[in-house]
């Protein structure tokens, strides 16, 4: 039996199976030695006959007839994979097993979600920049690193978790093209929704205007009604408790100063 232990967003979990698993470099910072107090368990199960899903499985406008893996919920999560994957010496070799765990389910049970965002820590304060891909999230994070000596904890997907009544940001094993996936955390002082513009203008968002960008940029399973109801409640709470801003910006130092001056009023 092969056993692997990790901790992500202060959630310890285990992956175990009869076959050795290749651990991607992005998962390395999250490996822990402590085998006690595991909150989430995954069993990697090889199946000769995968369950057939009659409905069409559609992803990125493509239809796939064969499942690479399936997740089954219970007291423990079964990660079912086809036996043909055993042709490799190690399971998930060349892939990141994180992408197959459907970790958004156990995260929600811990009042946490994955936000499409770049995450920086400035003087111990977490700032998240969120927007659709290609808008400039990583650019703004890089500017904060350059001009304010901020630490970049993740370049693409931040785990946001409510703990003891306060929201914290955590690095995750997925970072897009930035390659930045640190096992670090900070209390979130601001979520900044960015768009490109000719001037640097910031505005505080409230209510529906604060909620919708979070809803749009959160990784979710929209086909699961119970999950969506719980996630919506959590996002509404996050939008109420965390200061959310809209920033029309240029890629320059003044954009950093515009956000900094606004945040300083809240600290």
C-alpha cells in the first residue's frame, strides 16, 4: 500500500492506493510527514470496467466517450481510474493528480472555495486580484512584488477559507502559467476585481456587485444542486465580510498606489 500525506488550506488529507503515484512538482510544497488527524481520504481504485455515464460528457466544447477517472463520494473519496493507466510505471506520471481530486467538494465542507485569482501578501495582508484569464491578474501581482516587495503566494488559483470568523487566502498546487504555488497563507484584506483601462480608478463594491465577480470566478460544480446552494451561501458571506473592489487599471506603479491607498483606509 502506497500512502501520501498532504496539507492544503490547513486541511490534512491522504491519498493511498496499491500502485505508486507520481507526485507533480506543484504538489511537493504541500507534502507533510504527519499521518495523524487526516480530515480527507482518497482511495485510488483501478477498475476494469468503469461506470458508464449515459449523458454526454462535455468539456471545452469536446465530447469524450471514455472517462479518465471518476470520483465517488462517501466517508472516503474513491478515485476510480481505468486499468489501462497501469501501463505506466507510476500513476499520473506527467500529470498533476490535484486536477483529478475534485477537491472543491471537501473544501466546501470546510467553508472554503477556489477563486481564480493571483494572491499576494503585503505586510502580512492578503490581497487577491481576480478577473477572467488574460486580463492582467499576474501583471498586477508582479507590480506589487516589484514596487511594494509583496510576496506572491499563487499566480492563478487561490483557496479562500473562513476560519474562526475570518477569511484567509491559501496557496494551492495549481498556478497556471505563473508556476508560483507556495504553501503559505494570509488573512484576506481585499479582493480586487480588475479590468484594463486608460486610467487607474478604484471603487468599493457592495451587495450583488461584490457577489457576482466572486461567483463568476469561483471553481464550482454547477450540476450539483446541493453543492451550489451551499457555495452560493458561502460566497454571499464572503462578499459581505471581505472588502471587494473594482479596479480599472494600467500596468504601472500608479495602479499599485491606487489600490494601496484605498486598502490603507480599511486597515
